C-alpha cells in the first residue's frame, strides 16, 4: 500500500468523448434527478438529443453550478444498458476512471470528499447565483492518493455504507406503498365496509357512523418561527434549522445560535410540510432541528396516528399545489389549511387501522435514522481512508 502525490488528470478523464446523433431519442438525466449527497441517480426520462453532457455506466457526474454543487449533487452512473450512452445537463462535469490507474467507485468518493469538493467550490466564478466550477482547476489539482489496489479496497468499504442506505430507501418505499394501499382501500374506496350502510356527506357517501370534520379534529398545526438569517451558520454553531430546501434531503445545511421564544424543534417522526412552491407531507427522519418560517408541522392529536394524519392531508396538499399557474408561486397559508376537510372513521375502525399502520411508520423512521447514522459514519471515514490516516485493511465491512 502506497500513497503518492497525484494529479487528477493522471487518474481521471474529464468529459470523455461520446457520440449521440442529433435528435436521437435516448435517456436523459436532468439535474433534478441528482439528489444531494446521494450516490444513486433517482430516475431519468427519454428525450431527443439536442446537446448536453454524455456519459455511461461507471462515470461520475458532478454539478458544476451553484447551488447544486454546494448541495452535494454528485452521482455514480449505473443501471443503464452495457455500453449505452445517455445524456444530461450541460451543467455537469463528467469524470471517468482511467483503467489500471483508478477505480470508478474510488473516483466517486474522491469527488464527494472535502479535499476535492472544497477546491471545486472555491474555484467557482461568474455572476452571483450562476457561478460555475473552473474545470481546469480540478484537472490540475494534486492530492496524495493511494495506489490502485488500495483504491479498490477503499471503494468497497465506502460502498458498503451506501449499499445499506439504498436498501433502506427501497424498503421504505415498499413500506410506504403498503400503508398507502391500506389507507386508500379503507378510507377512499371503503372496500372493507361495502356490506354496511352508507350516508351522504359533503365529501360524498361515507359509511354510517363516520363523519366529515376539519383538519384540526385530527391534528394541531405548528408554524415555524422567523429566525434571523443573518445568524445562520454552516459551521455548526448552535442547533440545525430546517428550511423548505432541507425537507427532501432531511439534512439541514445551516445552524443558528438563536433561541426563538416561539420556536419548535422538529423530531424524528414529525409530519413536516413546506409552505412555498411544492407541498409535501414529509415524515421527518433527520436530526432534531429548529422549524424555520414557511415550514409547518401537523402534530397528530390523541388517537390519531402519524400515518392517518399524513395520508389524510396528502391529497389536500396536492390539490393546493395543482392550483398553481405558470406565472405564480403558490403559497400554502392558514386560510388554505382552515378549509381542509377530513373523513373521520369510527373509533374501532381507527384503532384497527393504527394497529396496522403505526408499526410500519415506526419502521420507516427507524430505517431513516439508521441511514443517517450510516451516512455520518461513511462521511467520517471517507477523508481518513482517502489520506491513509486509517488503514483500509483494518476496517471491517
């Protein structure tokens, strides 16, 4: 095992040449399919080729524009057909390992390491909000890196963490689909109750003994406080604070030392909703953090589970979002929430539903918390394995 000072162009081919015919229909990976600090591409679409970066399996694509790079949009390309060339945003830098000199998996983790990312971020130039990485700075960057065989071992160790995180994500997706299917069957299609009596309501026919009520019958709505952005810190000073942009990743990017008298601390399992732009009812699986303004929490009342509350409000939020027009950003306000109407089942039906759904939601949150712990451990090991501070042969997978 040896570590030597290495120039990036000796181990990475930047923006390798590939060919796609103009207007050829092929797979495209837009920027929105790269999730912050996530190895896997979340999806793709098909489109006629009209320009953009080109890549294939085992390449690494990294956002070169602000704020996508700072937010950690870097992915390892896999899952396409062998030798298939796909394309994506012009705002990607494509990196390819050089056979015999570098390992593709290692190159991905190198691209996500602080020593590489910090240089990339500091090299950015351009007008405010549209700054881009200077690729030549990365090409000429020199770092002390391990030999090829050690790179392979380092890549395998770090991949084990992401493999488990991706497995947890898939398990959670399946669990979500299960609990959604049960909710729809019981409280939308009323399938288990078809042999009973139905009565008219303002939301259509519902089983006898059920009722329609406002959302406040099942949940309290807690609104975020207006913390002072001038006190936000990326240096982990104080407690993390959740903004709308942090909901999808469950990873707050800034902290605050402010203690707001009306502040609320989000906890794992809370139902968190952004109030600008896109409205989603996120089941929080991140660390405890302050709730920022324009973000709210739906806190279930006694006898109502997070599963019932969340799935009850999801179509209501989607209806508000669907009212958006091209020139207007829709804001979710208290007046909108005041109009939310919920179908309330009888107590026995609710008890039976909770008996099924609550354990599923607990497992989803536990899987999210485990993935968070794994990501933290991976990120702690990454620079130490890269530099040789920790001998990779001493790390058990």
